[in-house]
C-alpha cells in the first residue's frame, strides 16, 4: 500500500508537465539533497541553498518548488511539514508559495535570533586576519541576512571596500571601482604585492649587520617619517629602528637592556667606572726641564707644584735632589 501511494505521488508530481515549468524527474536527476531536521542552523540553511541552486537551473513554477522541496524532507523535518499542511488546511489556507515555505522553514530550523546574529555579524564584518578571498566568501555568506544594508551594487562594493585592511583599502580606494568582482580581484593583487614586500623586508632584516664595526661601508643617514618615534638609521638596504630601551638608534643588542658598559661593552661596571675612560683621561707628566713660554704674554703661567717621596738611599743616588730639614 505504501509503495502504491508513493507511485501515485510520483504521478502527481509529474502531472503538471503540460502546464510548463519542470518535471519531478528532471528535478530528481540533479540528485537534490535531503534534510532530516537534525544538525545546527547552518545545516538547514545549506539545504535551502542547495535546493535553490537546482531551481536556478530548472525553470520550475512556484508551486513545483514547494512540492519538490517538501518531497526531500525526512524524519523530523517531514513531520514538521505534515503538521504545517494540517494547520493550513484547518485554517482554510490554500496553496503556499515558495517564499512562504522558506519563511516557515527558517522559523523552525533557523530561528530569528540566529538570523539577527548573522545580520549583526555582517554589519561589523571586517577583513582582520582573513585573506581577501576568505573575507569575500564570508561577506557573500552573511550578506543574505542583511540585504537592506546593500540594496544595490554600489553600496555592496563600498561596504566591502570599507572592511578591507587599511594598507589594501588605501590603494584600491583611489581606483573608484564600482564592480564587486573587480574590487575583489584588485584587492587580491594588492595583498599579494604587500606580502612580497614584507617577505623582502624580512630577508633584509635577517641580513642586517649586528654591530657598527662596518660603518665605513657606506654613507649613513637618518630618515624621519612624521614623528620622533619613527626615526630610522639607514645604510644602503639595511634599516635600524629606534631602540625602545635606550631611545637611540643602533645595531645589535642594546647595552642598556643587558646592563653592559656603554664604553667598552663589557659587564661588571658602568661607563663612569670604565678602565678605558680612565686611561684616556690620564695626562702624561711634563719633562723635568719644562719651562713655560711666556713670550708675547705678560701674564706668567702657574705650574702646579709636585711633591715626590724618596727613601734616603734613593736621595743619595740622585745628583739633582736637594736635601735638608724643614721646620
């Protein structure tokens, strides 16, 4: 008996062939998906999307869309549809159109709260860490839930452009692109170019010198880009940014950060205690026969007195030492 009813159902679905539209055989040959009512909201949305893709190829009437789609419901989804039909018959409501079928379907398997959440997500959607292609796919997916925000092609293009990362949007904005597909293509090209530039800069950073021992290999200059925080020291293709620890521009490790001497670079002392600094500041003793030259100057130069301590034995050996007793 069930098989007979099923055969009769196939005949009923195909009897509208003479009225135009499509046949159930044509619809069934496309292997439409089946929906059993289980899964999350995305499952029901994917099912509707798959069914509508088939209807986009076949020229089915509005009534055929409802009949054919309902035939692919099973389990809980089938019980829901049977209940809907009973309620409509009791209320004296006749044929249901495809738009009303989708609305009732979403109310049951894709709640309004979930759809509103998708609309808010689309409103705040930006590229972020996504690639341009990933951003475009998410944009298209969520735009169905907030169609009122992009009523025409121009607003759709501007909404997508505003969500692009700044380095990309500033380069495509001046092009004034009105076509969405073209905008996605141009933004992808810009993204690829920026990626190559970043990779090249990273390679140069790895090859940068670790110290200032080769300063004589080229002319150095400072380049200012709007503020003191963006000062950089450039030698050829090598760039040294402003150090965040000592607020100076240098290569290699920061001596302030590691606590080493600013003069010799060694640990254990500061620059004021550096042996190199003390050695450079030590003045040599003047020769013993030094006499100041006062020619051309009436003011006599004063030489600081020096006191030397000698032992009695050393004093006797020296011819130029005056000995005596002082009181």
